[in-house]
């Protein structure tokens, strides 16, 4: 069984930075592709970023490209999302996910609020 716990959310002013962390518990962290999605109030959940199981490949939504960086720390079984140059439209609950063939696990989310 995989469990994902996000942390690092909070209130930040526009232009500021936050770093989100997702702690993975379970077996075979290195087998999972990891990612982040977000859901703003009243909107659907959208893809933000993903990283391959090896860490060799990363993918970003156009809206965050150049501002957000996803990485994985295999020593700590964690995936990080460094968010810079934050904008009010980045306000959302951010969810971590772990994907392996046929299944995706989700965390419960962490709230990021960007004030203008």
C-alpha cells in the first residue's frame, strides 16, 4: 500500500517562492512516476508537473514552465516541487500522485494561497 503526504503549502505574496514536498511511504518508490496536480476553487484538477521513475524526464504544464521545478529525492523517498515567481492564479490545493502501470495513488493535498 502506498501513502502520500504533502507538505509545504501556505500563504505567500505574488512573486514569492514555496517548496512543496511529498513523502512516499510503501515499497518500490523508484518504480513510480511521480507528479503534482492542482485544483483551484470551483475548477477541475489540472496537471502541473511530473517526473519519470528514473528522474531522467520531467514534464510541465505550460502555465508553470520556467517557474516550477519538480525533482525526486530517492534517499528520502520524496518528490519536491519548487515554485518560484508565484502568481495569484497559482492559488490551489496541490496534490501529489504516484503512478505505476494500471494504478495511481493520490495524497490529500496541501493548500497554496498566493496574495496579490
